[in-house]
């Protein structure tokens, strides 16, 4: 595991307690109302499948997969998140195995040992996407699938900002520095929460472009089989401004599906 990955794990450790509390209380509106149901609908039937969750965090994505009948192994860099995930598994067992590993190496995983790899909002948080794809291709059996969600690389960037007109109505989005590859620390709050500056999570980000995702998948010998830029329904857009912006102007999420030949 690289020094940089050690630092990423420690950064997430610092978020682990408050993040776990907020996620489990349903505090992330984007996740609960939009991302979770849409991503689950994007997944193939995983019942009875041996599935690895890449960047499982405190385990909510692994539990979503276990709920649809998958046999799940969750890996993450953060000891704090893994401890929270293991505690929940001990309290309400779902047969999920958690272990510390990096999705750029998957050193704890045998070749061809999984039917599917799934990653929920984690692959944009690690330093080397091409390595992550090579490791994923190695641990998938032939015919195995990969499905992941990330922040949309074309719109969600360090300096992106929504442009508001009269009465606060959102008119569009400005995206700058699309080509920047410099890692940075994002200060994020869950969507739908009115967090002050001190209540934000410090999240290490490794900027990637659309070509990095597509070429990283292709270079690992995986074949892209699907893609989605989830758009909130009109009904959801009426519920909250974060959905209205995405429905009218730009997607914040990107889902990609691929298969090992
Ligand atoms: C936004 S959280 C998402 C967690 C979880 N999938 C969820 O939906 O709640 C991103 C996670 O990616 C993990 N991560 C970042 N780089 C990683 C790497 N190289 N290997 C494994 N996990 C990594 C972080 O520790 C963090 O738990």
C-alpha cells in the first residue's frame, strides 16, 4: 500500500465517526432519495453472486448488496470505517466479510475469485484509477461484471459552481480547470444538509476526466457495457433544489458498467 493511500485512509478515519452517524441517520438526501435507488436499479441481478464492494466505507453499500442476496466482501482503506462496518455486522449479521485493502491492488483477493465488483461513490477518491481497474480485472472471473458510481467528472470539479439568477433561480453551472490533475482536499457536507464550515468533511480528491475512466477500463481489458447519467424525476425535482438543478442543467453522478470478457 502506498504512502499516499495510507494518507487517504487516515483522512477518512478522521471522518469516520461523524460520517457513519449521519449516513445511518439517513442524513444524505442525494444518497437516500436518488443515488441509492437509481444505482440499485442500474445493477444486474446479484442474488447468490460473490461480490466485492470496492471502497465499502462504513458498510452501507455492502449492506445494500447483501439485501439483494449477494455474498459480499467489503474492502476499504479506513480502519475507522471498517470498525464501524464490522460492529454493525456483529450486531445484525448479514454474512458480509470486511477487510482492509486498497482497490488499486486488492492484495488480499485471489485471481478470478469474484462474480462481480461494485463500487458506490469511492473510485473517484483513490489515487490511481487505471491500477484499480487492473486489480479489479484480475479478481473478476471471466464474464464477471463491474458496476460503479462516481461524481460526474465533467461537471463536479474543484471549482464548479452553480450560477444563480434573480430570486436565486439556478441558470446553469460553470466548470473550470477540467484538465487539472492536482489532488486536493474537498470540504463536503451531505447534500440537503445546511452544514457550517466546521461541520464539513475533509475528503481527499484525485481529479479524473471522462477519458481517464473510459481509457482506464479499456486498458485493463474490460469492456464497457453500459453507462448512465442519472436524471432526477420531475417529482423529485419539486422536492428539493439539489434535484431541480440536476434535472434542469447537469448530472452530478455517473454510472458505468463493464464486463470481463
Ligand atoms: C465516499 S466514501 C463511500 C463509502 C461507501 N461505498 C458508501 O457508499 O457509503 C469513499 C470510500 O472510499 C475509500 N477509499 C478511498 N481510496 C481507497 C482505496 N484505494 N482502496 C479502498 N478504499 C478506498 C475511503 O476510505 C472511503 O471509505
